[in-house]
């Protein structure tokens, strides 16, 4: 019995030692796993932080690139607009030179016609006075034609003025009348122009050649919008130290979604090849250059009203 007890104690001691050893192994392995897990978590956290930093940097770079792209796009658009306006200005300058040359060349034959008609009239008075009453109406027709041609030449001279860098006191009524004279062939007796100028005295300072160009564009658009017979109403009035010029036509009108775009460069509702879309854009630039404003009100199928506001000289 004594030997049995000793063996049992030995077995229990060995078992306890094995159990303790196993527990130590388990604890050691658990500790190793925990350490590895913490190390992996730390590495993952570092990687997440690095990825987050890289993502923020990429986002910032992307935003900067987007901003630069928008700036470049805006600069490119501005350059294109400037280029086209320069081209248009160059064309207008060339047209002005051509108009001035044509006006000068027309004046000479007009003087010949007028002088010749006067000489014939005097000859008839002196030699065959009895026939003068029969042909006097022919002299009247010649004189009317000469005066009308002279008025057109005078209008061309106003339109082709070169002193666009200088401002002068200008009568807007005269500017509009000259533009209508130039466009008289397009009116062609089919469009009735009604004019109502204010009787109140006022003074406008502007660059006359450019102001002719602006109102010529406005009136030309009004004429082109009318198919067949129609009317154009031109009214001037004074309000709060501004001259208000309203040009209303009975043309085809413009849809609501397009009214706000009519002064945009290259926008046009005309058929391809019938307009560049720069006329009203240049007109707006000219009006704004003179500290004024231009607005458009239109109803499709009814007509359009263009309102120009120009400051009056104090």
C-alpha cells in the first residue's frame, strides 16, 4: 500500500507537471498570437493612415487640376472671343475704309450730275423758257435723286469715322437716322418705321463710329426678323439721367430660352451662312464701353423689343 501511494503521488506530480507545462505552452502561444495580432493591427493602422494621407493628397491634386482646367478653359474662351472680336473689328475697320473710299468716289459724279442738271435748267430758261414748265418735274426728280444719294454718302461718312479713340457730343437721333438711311434698301417699302424722338434737350458723349455700328446692328436684326410686311417702332425718352432708346419690331420673335443668349458670342437663330452671331455681342460690348446697358424682351411669333440705356452728360 505504501508503494502504491508513492506511485500515485509520482503519477499525480508528473500529471501536474505536464498540465502546468501545457498551460505554459498555451499561455505562451496565446501571448505570441496577441503580440502578432497587435503588430498586424499596428501595421494595418499605419497603412490605413498612409492610404488616407495619399488619398487626401490625391484629392487636393485633383481639385487643383480641376481648378487649373477651368481657368485654362475660361482663358481659352476669352482668347477665342477676343480673337473673333479683333477679327470683326478689323473687318469693320476695312469696311469703314471701303465705305469712306466709296463715299468719296460717289461724291464726284454726284457733283457732275447736279452741275449738269443745273446747267441744262439754266439753258432751258434762257433759250426755250416755254418748255421749262413741261420738263421742270424731271429736274425735280434728278435733284431728289442727287440729294438722296448725298444723304447716303453722308451716312457712310459717319459710319466710317476713324476717331474711335475720341469721344464727342453726338445726337442719337442723327445716328439712328443715318443708320436708317444706310438700311433704306432693306426696308424696301415693306417695313413701316415709326419714330418718336423725345423733345427734351440732352447731350450724349460717345465714340460716334462705334455708336453707328451698335445701332446699325440693332436695326439690321430688327429688319431681318421681319418676313414680308411689318413695322419697327423707335422711341427715345429720358429717365434718371439716362437716355432710353427702344427699338420694337413685329418680327418672328425669340423663344424664352434663347432670349438670354442673344448677346452671347456666336449665338444666332438665323439659318447657317446668314449670320455669325457676333453682331449683338459686339453691340453689347460697345454699349457697355459707354457705361450703358442693353436688354432684350421678346415673344415668339409676336416681335422683339431692344432697350438701350445710355448715360446723359451732366
